[in-house]
């Protein structure tokens, strides 16, 4: 297995803030809007350096999306920022009608996604947002793995013409992807080449997949591990090339089984290459208040659950 080195631990929302700050210096058309969560979204530096290009909308997320759609008409590239739940569930109609249907160049940037939001509980922990957003025509859906990749993805989506949903989180997680590597929308990264099973993970669960890979190697199982940072458009070629070798697959995500990454992989396999599949994801449930790592364990989406899913799917070959 490749040696994957942790550079440090950082929260992915800070990667977004760093990417936005760089865009403030390099792209004069980038503007930012925030629904009263500037500190939580790490948008402070952009605001301080570009006060005339920053709009505080207050707790009025629907208005924020409408304003962002309007700004694109004048050639601006708006980045909206709030919690993932408020970026999707609260404003789905506005995103559908004013952004996706109209194919507006809005970047919906969503922090505090998944269970690892932690103590704020079920009302703030969104586990269905990937499904909601990937079902919208014209919408790109990105879920980077760590600080470096979130920063790179933030910079990359400014050059993409069209609506994008960028999902990231609050907790500090291992920062292990290559620093300053250009992010390519729709391109997966093979972190380890293996022959026994394919593990496809996204977001915070990518590092859990790497941890699981080390445990599996000790058990004599050599996994191919894929960081699927773009969920839509899906990198079907990388997935199918891997599964031709391994003949079984496990997906891992901090999201509901319904509508998530696993759902996309299942659809691809059903159409192109029927293959044994196990999904590590939340099973049709809301979250609850608690510490992030403890919640991952309680809802069965931690390292040990990936290992168990691998052993189960290999037995189904």
C-alpha cells in the first residue's frame, strides 16, 4: 500500500476559506455572500480584503440564493456560504428555480455537513444533501477529502461555468492530499492500487477508508482505494476499471444511503457491470447531538465498519 502521510490536521471549512481568500486576490469577478455565519464558514479574510465584494445577507438564505443568481447576470461569480442544511433543505426551491433551472453560475458552498457537525444535533446535521443536489440538472456536486483538496476545489470551481455544490465540514481531519495539486472536476484519485476489493469513499470518510486499508493489509486483503471527490459528474471510467480487477466494491460516505455516493455507484454498476456492493452510510435515519467521532461509530460509518463491509462483500464474490 502507498505511504500516505498526514501533513497535519485541519478542518475542511478552513480550506474553503483559504481558497476563497486566494480567489479574492486573483479573480476580480468573484463575490461572496454569507447568511450570518462568516466565522463558521471562514470567510473573514475575503471580507476584510474585499469589503466591496462581500454581502452579509443575514439569516435569509432564500434571499441570498436569489441575490447570487442575480449577480451572475452582471458577470459576477457568486460564492454563497452557510451550513449545509441551510444551503440545501431551506432553499431548495430557490436553488432549483433560480440557479439550476436557469443554469446560473452560482457556487453553493456548504459547511458543517454530515454527523460530524456534532453537538448541534439533528436539526443542523444534513445527511440527504448530496442526493438533493445531484438530482438537479446542471448541478455539479463536489465533496473533497481534506483541507488541501477543499482549497483546490474552491479555486477550481471559479473557472467552471455553471452551478456547483461544494460540501465540506467543521471537524479537524487528517490533511493528506498533495498540497497545491490542481483539482480537476470529475476526476477521481486512486490512493492505493489493489486487487481484492475496491473501496470508494468521499469527504471525511476518505481517511477512514485509508485507515481501513491498513487494517485490511494486515489481514492479507489488498484494497484499491479511490477518493471520489466529485460525485457528479461521476468518474465512471476509474470506477469500472478498478472493479474489473477486484470484482467487488464498498462505498463509504458521511451521508444517507439513499441518494448518496453509494446510490450513484449502484446505478452505474446495474447499468454497466453488475457487481457485489456494500454501502457504509447512515441507514435511513436522522442524526443526534453528540461528539463527531462517537456519532460516526454509533451510526456505523467508521473505520471498523468499512473493514466489516469489505469482509462481507468479498464473501459475496
